[in-house]
C-alpha cells in the first residue's frame, strides 16, 4: 500500500516552520533566520519514502500585514490550508493563547483536513510551561494529534513523521523519487542570497530587501556565473548592505557562494549589485517582477 498526500505547515512568524521542514527533508530548502517573516513564498518540497510521498507546503507566517507584500504573504499562507490532506499547526510554549495563534485557530476551524498541534522549542522551556501550553491550546480546538518537539534538536520529529504517514491517504507517487522540490534553481539561489543578507544585516534593513537573479550562465567547465540584484528601499540601507569598505556585501557574497556551490554541486562565481527601489513592497509592478503574484 502506497500513501501520498499534501501537508501544510502553518504558524506565526518565527516559530520554526522552516527549521522543521529542513530537518524532515534532510536538505536546506527553506531559508532560516532569527528575523520574523523570513519565508515569503509557499515552497513545495517532496519527501519520498519506501511506501509514502509527502508534499510539504512551507508557508509564510500569518501576521497582520503592513504593506502589499505582507498582504500577499498572509493570503498565500491562508490559501495553503485549503485542499490539503493534513495541517501541521506549529507554535512555541506560551501559557496564554496569543492573539496571533487565536487568529490562525479560527482559520483552522473551517478546515476538513486533520490538524496536528505541533509544539516546537520544548527544549528551551520548562516542563511546566510546556504542559500549560498543551492544556490551554487543547481547549481551543479538537486536534487530531498533539506532538511536542524540538525541531532544532530533532526531538520527537521521527514520531511526527510516523504520524503524518499514518494520516495521509492512499495515493499515487506524484513526483519521481529523486525530486525534492518543484521550485526552479533560480528561486532557491535567490532565497540563499536573501538568507545570507538577513543573517549579516542590522534589524532595520532585512524586511525591505529582495533578491532578483539577473543572469545565470554555465561555462564549458561547468562553473556557474551568477549576477544578482540585492534590492532595498532606502539609500541609507544601501550603505548598510555594502558596509565599511564593502565588507558586509563581501561577506554576503562569500557565504552565499559557499551554499550555492553545495546546492548546485559545482563551482560558482557570484556578483551582487545593490539597487534602491523606494517602497518596492507597496509597488504591485515590482512585486510581480520579483515573483510575488496573487
């Protein structure tokens, strides 16, 4: 008996959705940062076992939008809940059920698919706090399964996967065994560069950056030559991204190149240009150009 299904991971920003997805996949396919609203697109990743295939949809965190990009992200997250076989609702220990999670729970109450309550970061909290969280959230909605985990340490994630396989229906193999994502190489490369920028920049800049792959060519030796526009909203941000004597931009480029080479399994030469597009997050044309389409 072969089982297959679509699973979506929902939750507030920065609760560990991308970390969990990357751990389950054993591949780094969704960018991870300590800054909220890191994931902007629904990334489909495919996990194939001997008797199952799970197609994960990694969503942006559901939050109150402040601009058109934020509206796109929230709509994208809400739509991902529809027409799936299983929903993983991910949150972190907190004695009270916050407004953000209450909002998500209201969306989940309208779903027919089974819902797992996945409590992440249990390793960073006391047993009492974890127990109180489990008790209070259980009063909000009747979850099909409740699984406390630590995505970063891999605690209970094997059990989570076992339960996912149990709940998804019998079905066909949608993708070949060796296919792990349905997104193009350019998208993954842009996400890698954006992650490295997020990790190296100060707090006020990250939400206002985007990455556009201008050129990607492979020479006769197999080496990739990649040119990237790193887009920001303010002239002052451009200076911060470049850094003193160009050191910050150089570090973004070096760390990006290392990870892109691992992803492409080939040598890479990358050039990053910093461009200012004022208020691009509220410009529908820019958003469409950058792939944020409704």
